[in-house]
């Protein structure tokens, strides 16, 4: 019976199966890609690091660390790395690069890829350099051209296509330049304040337990300010980083699926209402409540199964596009495969979501009396009300459990479910308020088409609520994504703030600052700040030595506080990016016995210190005792030097230090000319051109936003499918209206105008609701999460809103045009026969 009845009604349900297909395709594609990415990172973890494990530090290794490395068999390769400006004498160009001086046969795994290939074989035995391939293209360099790093000038042997251990994002800002280890000292760039990384690479014995090595050795190395990284721990950390991004995309896809389920519930509601007389007739013929219920439950389950099957296949095919879409953001080359777990999930999800969201209208068949075959009567009652509450509870429990499976965190899962409830409730509430306002303040003076189109919004079996939800959620998602991207870009914008620097000069040595400032001023640019920086480490907190705190398993002080080498400044005033949160700002002191300092709120939280607590610092062998006298809130998002710790003036002036100079440069041409001049005169200085950094950040944000928008459009497409299905399902209702109106003398043009206005109202209401809701959510994100001003993008208003409104009108009219053109009796015969 389920099969026979389903075949006769297949046209009414096929579009709603399409909404399930789209939602499941979105979830399956993201899930499957996430599984593949995790597996590929694990498989290629050695090639990404280039070794089994490494030991790294920021200072030359102490004798104790050398002994530990000897006990491990000794490092098979070593590296000194730092960021510096490189000059290219052949074309007068300059570039901030990551200098990597390597000795030994690194990498042990993976390939050092160069162009030409032979450059990778013997570069380390010659006095040559390898330079990032993209940089060579940008600066029009060829093998044989020269690169000048500090006091050393070397020929470029080849373009560096790939090397293990490079971070793709950082390489965009400071691309790698490889030189032999023995030439590092000759550059003259290892000076006071320079941030140097010392790395030692190891190839482990196959029997070595790297996890045990990490557990046992890493705490020992921490006491000497060194760190151990194994290829497995690095891959796990990298996997978690990309997993968080995947979780967000999963939620976007899941919302598309939920939206499709709203369409399913609406479709089944109208579908079952049309079947009530058939159910009543079946009961007159002796069918039980259970039998009539199972007939339609089997139909919905079958629809869910086939929707899940087609959606899963579509999702598995769709995932093949992701490596191309994310090519520049992925840490490894992805070899795609199919996960059995994800396939089973897609199939089960199709059945579960279809059945769950169809249960409320399906329960209506249980309460139909045989008398329904003779007259129309309501079938609601107390029992049905309790059943519906139970089903709603089951739906939200399933959403909670499934979101937990995606996020692996109950707090986020409850937050997601709460956000879904709030979003859907607000959109539904707006639709109901709109309908109530129309009824209360009905424009009786309007013309007939306008009045009739408004009345259609609250007629029996209307689709106003479903369509507003479908259109609103899709619009809300895409608008929020655009607004959020604008917030992030506005935070990073350096041109929006007239007094913000767009160039930062690092590692300016004492005595050079006046000459550097003069060069900047002479070139017609403006020096903004000359900031002194002193390096130091925490020696003790509240009288407890850092080694004692490390060994205390009950301590909650964050590890970075104990091992970090802090870059600290001194001054007598707060700056624009700081706000005094607690305590008293002390501008200048003379007494060195107990120095009042100011710390950032995140330092205070991680170090568990308050106003009045004592902290001792080791300032390059000299112990300084300080007291926390103020706590500042720092806007770290601003592209300018900010500090966790600030000393008052009068204390650190004689300490070994270097300077950071910030400048405001007129334009890109002036920036290039100034960089060439500074690198020629001061090769030790590293220059950050914030315009270049911003362009890299913006490019990455645009790529991520493109992918997120791609997933968000699943919601829009699902909403379109729901819209198509809702129009088709309520088509018979419109046919009766059309026949009645035409019998009363209405012309086809008037009926077309009525329908066009009705869909215009639905598009306007759904689109506007979604955009307004996204404005509120984006403002909250700006306040609570990003702590930044919010300036809405015009794209949702000028493009998205009118496009969705026109799309709704087009779909509505396209589906209704056949009803308008055909004679009333012909249409009725077709519907009755169908």
C-alpha cells in the first residue's frame, strides 16, 4: 500500500527529497574531506617535518642539552634560522626572508625540490643560496643572480619549490632562503635582540617509542628553555588546527540539512492533510491505526533512504573539488579516498532526519476517525499535544547529539543548539508578527490584487512560515559570513587609521636609531615611534622559582610564562591600543629595589598574578625585583608593537637593548625605495611592510570566505528547493483559488499580479529578516569576540537581498504560470486525474 500510494504521489515529494540530498551532500563532503585530510597529515607527518623529531630553542644549546642530544645518538642535521632583509644587487630589489642555515643531510624524509633539480643535490657544499620560487618570479630573478644577506653575497643556485618545515602562511610573508650553515656567522646578523632559532634534527631508530620520548624528555628540556617536537605530535597539532575549521564548515552544512528538514516537515504536513480522507476510508475498511501510520512512515523512510543514498554519492563526488579549492591553505597533498564510516553516516542521517521531522504531521494519522471520510473535523487533542512535545524533544536531542559528534565538546554543542533555536524562533516570530500586523492593519484601500496577495499569506495551508525560515536562514548565514569577514579585514586595515604605522623596522641596534630616523624623514616619510626593547625571562613569581613552579603538578600557571623570552619596553605613558583596567599607572621611578610594572590582562591571567604581586626577572644575568602595580587591556589585533610587560621610565635605559622604529610611508613606491636605502645602509635591520602582510592576510581570508560561502550557498539552494516544493505542494490550493477568481471574473493578468506580489512579500520578508538578524549577530561578534568596530558590508543589501527576492518571485511565478494559462475545467481534470 505504501508503494502504490507513494508512486501516485511521487511528484509531490521528489523536491523535498532533493532538499535532503543537498543537506546530506554538504555534510558528507565536509566529513569525508576532514577524514581524508587527517589521514594524509598522519601519513605525511615525517615528510612535513623532514625528520622523526627535533629539538629547538631560542639560544645556543647549553652543555646539558648537548649531553641529552649525545645520549640520543647526536643530531644528524642542524639549522640556524632567523628573519632578515635580503637585497638583490642585480635589480635593486629587497625582500623580508626567513634565512635557514642548514648543515647535514636534511631533510631525511620528503624532498628538497628545486628548479633546476640538480641545485638540491650539492648546494650545501658550495657557497650558494636557494631562494623561494614565488619570490624569484615576483622579483624577476634567475639562477645565477645574487642575493645579499647581511655582509654575505651569494649566487642563487636555484628556485626553492618545496622544503619540509616551512609554514605556508609565514612563507607568504617571509619566504625561505637557504644558505650553508657555515656562512651564518659571516652574515653578521646574529646580534643583541635578534630572534634566532636553533634546531637539531634526528632520525630515530625504528624501535624508538616517540610518544614515550615526548612524555619523558619534553619536561626535562623545558627546564632549559628548549622544546622537543616529534613528527606525530606535530601532525596531531596541525590536524587539530584544520579540524576546527572543518567543524565550522560541518555546522554550516548541518544547518543546510536542518533547513531541508524544515521543508520535509512542511511538505509532509500538507501531504498528510491531503491524505486524511484516504486514511479515514482505510479505517472504514478495517485498517488499524498502526497500519495506516506505517503506510506513510514507510513512504517517508524510503524517501529518506534514497535521499541519503543520492546525497552521500553527491557528497563523495563533491569532496574531490576541495583539494583544488583549498590548494594554497592545505599543509599536505591530499589523496582522496572513501570512508565507510562517512557513507554509513550519510545513509542513516537521511532516514533519521526524514523520519524525525515528519513524525509530527505523521502522528495526525493516528487520531483520524472513520467519520473523516464523511465530514471534515479536527483531529487535535491532548494526546496528540503530548506526542508532539515528545517528538520535539527527540528532534532537539538528536540535533544535540549529532552536533556533539561533530564538535566533540558539550559546551559548543549546547551553544549551537541554543543558537539554532534562537535563530529559527526569531525568524518564525517575525513571520507571525508580520501576518498578525497585516490582519490587524489590513490596507482596505489598496487595489484588489494587492489586497488578495496579502490575504494569501495567511490563508489555509499557506507556506509563509516555511518559506520565511528557508529564505531567512540562508540569507542570515551568507550575510553573517560577509559581515564577519569585513570585521576581520577592518581590524587588520592599516589605512583606516591615520596614525597607525604601515612599516615596522626591527633589530635596530643602539646607536643606529637616530641615523635610521633621519633616513626615513629625509625620504619624505614620517617616523611615528622609536621603541626601546629589552629581552628578559621570568625568574620567580611570588617568591617561587620557575623551576619549582614547573615541577609543581598542581600549578595552573601557563607554561609560556615560565619559558618565554619576553620583549619588554619602558615608557612613561599609555598608548592608543591600551586601556588601564586595574591599579595605578606609574610613569617614572628612580628606586630600583622594587620596581612597579604594568602587565597585560592576558599575562596576569596566565601567570595568576594580581595587583601587588611580586615578579622577579632575569635581565641578561641581572635579577630585577618588580611589583605588579597596574593591569592593562591591550588590543593585540592592531598592527603595531604591543607589549605584555611595560617598565616605567628611569630603570632600563642602561640595559642592553635594541630598538623598534615604526613609520608611516606614503605609498608602495615610497616603501620600496625606502626599503632599498635602509637595507643598503643597515643590513642588520628587518623591515615589516604591513601593506604586504595585509594583502597576504586578506588573500587568505578571501579564500576561506569563498569556501565558507560555497557551503553557505547549500543553505540557499536548499531554501530554493524547499520553496519549489512548497509552491508545488500547495499548488492545488492555488488552483482552486485561481478557478474561483476566474469564475468571478478575474483576468489572468490580475491573478499573475496577485501571485507576483505574494512572492515579493515572501522574498522581502525572508531576505530582510535574515539580513537584520545577521546584523545583530555580527554586532555581537564584533563586541564580544573581536572587540572591534562593526561597519556592515553593502553586498548583502545591494546584491544578496534583491537577488533572493527576485529569485523567490521567479520560482513562484514559474511554478504557477501553467495554472493561469489553462482553462479552469482542464486544470481541475488534470489535478483530479493526477
